[in-house]
């Protein structure tokens, strides 16, 4: 039976409609070519073997706008943090690291978002899925009494948010930034920062970068700091207390801000002068100073037996000696500007800063790095547990062991003697320039050392960084 012209036209339209519907159905089918993406949760961590749940998957942090209001009498912190980030996948939910503090509300792109807590993870479900490649802003309002962390990691000391007699001392390496603000708390997750500090009148709030505003209102003082260079979360601070502040510029022209607790005796070292001199000398040796301001925060915090390379202003829990100051300032290049990809590479921070102490003594004419190396080497017997730690992967609870510091420094002097001064002092600024404001690992350093020196150095680094025994002393 033959169809009429009208019927044939109707048939063709029906066939076309059927084909379009089938194509749409195929496109929507899971796994089909051209399928619409299905939003999935971001990972609760970035997979660092030492701290598996630090950092977060599914997005890249770009900027933190961080506000903290502190009440020393009660220890209460009221916080409001807005993180601007870029989604790296289509996100149904994502995590922030936040330890113990109470979350009051969360908004994503200005709209209320559902949230829940799983251990130290704050899980956020936005009202709408976030598309891959798109920017978004999450605002968290929270409160509580931050608690410092403790344990074997940091010399058995408390660290993080530490209450002092007149305020708080904040030094967070390696995993305590999330005790006082929600973050992606891993050094691979760098961002820029605006940090707003609100405290009782008469107290000073000191943070990273440059002070862009301050004032008083209603019996309270406020300070607005801006760190415009990428920063790892553990390097952020909001130290509050009574401080004597001195500002100026180093002889080389870098702005400097030094805050010292006036109750501390300062006669044994001029923190301002040493900070200025070391900043300028390291700028000649390691490459241009990487931040907008240098300085120091010197507080009275006896429970913290350490200092920390807080970005732009190292934090000292008491007045420290010249050696400590030059160590922490060297970290501005090695650790702050060039940060580790994973915590197992911590020798790239501590070994370099410890070696800088030997370079400073050489600069001052009190000792050579060659002599300091041999003195340190011979002071540790071959059967000492010191030599059992593999510096390239020292393990979480011993990541700040003396071996990481001292054997790391020995490795650098042994390298210097292997490749010669000319290549070695080209290598240091080449390293800080290549990875400026970024992250790197041991393999990156080995590769660059080989490129600069023109030598194969894999066996050398394996001996000094990976072998759990005392290497032979060069030249013997």
C-alpha cells in the first residue's frame, strides 16, 4: 500500500523526532560519549602520606578573606572566613579542614549551604553543583575556643593557637592552621590572604604581608593585613598582644616590621638589626627577597620552645639568638616561597635553613661551612640513631628530628664540595627562581642540581638522603 504525500511528510517528521529523542537519550546515558558531567564529592584530603586528610580535593584555593575577633579573657574566637576557589571537577560537595570549632552557618556564592562535620572535616553541600573550572566563594561563620595541638611531631611542644598572658601566639606548622580557620590545610594548597584582626583596645594584631589599615572602635582595635604572595596555610598568623613595634626599611630597601613583647629582655640580640642584615644578605645569595615586607614577631610564650618561619615575619616564642633569626629568615626562600609538595620533603625546608646558619657564620668570618660540616659530622658516632633516619622520608613523628636539620645541611655542603662553589652558588638562586611561590620536591632539586652542575648526582643524593647509615666523609 502506497502512502499519500501528506502521510509521507508526516512520517518523515515523526522519524526525525524519533531520531532526535534517541540521540538525546544516548547523550544522557551514563558513560556515553558527550554525556553531561555528573557532579561528585571532592576528596577529603590530597593524599599526603603523613597527613592523608589535610588539604582537600575538587578545588584549588585562590584567596582567603579571613576575619578573627578574639577575647583574651574567655579565650573565645569569633571568625568569618571567605575562601575563593576554582573547582577542578564538577562538585556536589567539598571539604574544608576545621578542627573542633563550632560552625554557625555556611554560604556558597551568597546562598545558604548545607554542612556537616566528619572528624576534622567540614563537609559543604552547595544548593547548586559547582561546575568544573568555575570560581566560587564559600563563607564560614564560626566560633569557639581554639585549642593548641601537641604530640611528638613538633619537639613535644604545643603548637598552633597558644594563649599568652595578654593575647595569643599563633604558629601552626605542620597541621594547626585548621585549629583557628577553615582551610585547605596543606602546603601544596597556597593562596593569597586578607587577614582582619579584632582585639581589645591596647593590643596589637600582627599578621602576614603589609598592614593596609588599622583603627579603633567601641573599645576594640582592628588591623587589616594583606599577604599578596601565595602562602601555605600553616604560615598564616594572627598573633595578638602588647608589642613595641619598630618599622622602617633594610639598607637594601625592603620594608621591615618588628614587634617585640616589651616585657622580654632584648639586650643579648638586636632583632631588628639582625633581621635587616640577614634579609639583605640572603637576597644577594638566594635571589631577590620574595615578599613585600620582612620582620619579626617576638612574644613571651614559654610553652612553645620553638620559632617558626611565619611568612614575611618569623615568629619567635622568646628573644632568640642571631643564629635562630638567620635560620628563620632563610626559610622565607626555602619553605615559604618554595614550599614542599609533600611533608616528606621537609629537608628542603629545614636542611636548607640549617645550612644557611653555616653560610652566615662564613659570611661573618667566625667559621667556614667546610669546618662546620666536619664538626657536625664527627660529633655523631656512626652507630647513633641519628644516622638511621632517611632524610628524604623521615616519617611523620620524626619529621622535625635533628637528622632532618643537620644531615640535610651536611648534604648541601657535601654537594658544594662535589660540584664546586661556582655551580653551587648558581644552583641556590636558580632553585628559588624556578619554584618561586610554588611547590617542589627532592626529585626536582636533584634534577636542577644535575642540570646546573652538568654532573650525574643520583648516587650522591641516594647516599646522603636515603641511606640509613653514616656516609663516608668527602675526601676521606
